[in-house]
């Protein structure tokens, strides 16, 4: 029960942190808008996963975690040089340390993939741990590569 509450609290904190994304989309076009839309989808997926944990529905988590994993895999391609102007919230650090950014995206991919695997296996404890790891990779990447 404590793990479930911790996972839910983590998801809630993430969703609050992502709430400003909708505002940031104002005026965004092209690849900047596309990546903002993917991040919004990630936020929505995390919220939905939280609900499915609460309902004990691990099967419903699989497609959501798969979307998170798949976005993580292609994420670096959505940050070409020169795509850091407003309304982007991407930190210049992404392009100064692109290999670090790629490693952060890969860590998110790996964590989300573990969530997919655990949810498919019906392993609630492993799924909760993988969810917390996924949320932690989001937070870590934002700390290093997103403007405040």
C-alpha cells in the first residue's frame, strides 16, 4: 500500500510540474510544437497510469508506458540545432551536452521499457518501481535540460 501511495504522489508531483506545458504551447510551430505535444502526451500518460495503478489495472498501463518509451526513443531527433527559441522551454544545455541529453532520453526509455515489461507480466511491485524510475528520469532530465 505504501508503494502505491508513493507512486501516486510521484505522478501527482509530475503532473503539477507539467501543467505549465499547455500555456507554453501558445505560438509554438513546427518541430517545437510537435515535441511540446509529445511532452503533453507523456504527462497525460503518466496521469492515466496513476489512475490504472489505483484501479489495479496493469493491462491498461502497457500501451501508455509503450507511448512513453517510444517518445523517449525518438526524443533527441526532436531537438535539432536552432530549435531553442521561444516559446521553447529547452535549455541551451541540450545542445552544449547533446550526448548527455541522449543518455537522459535513453534512461527514460529504459525505465519506461521496464514498466512495459512489468505491467505485461502482471508484476504490480515491479511495475510501481518502474513507474517511479520513469518519473525520476523525467524529473532528472527536466532539471538538467529544461528552462525554469
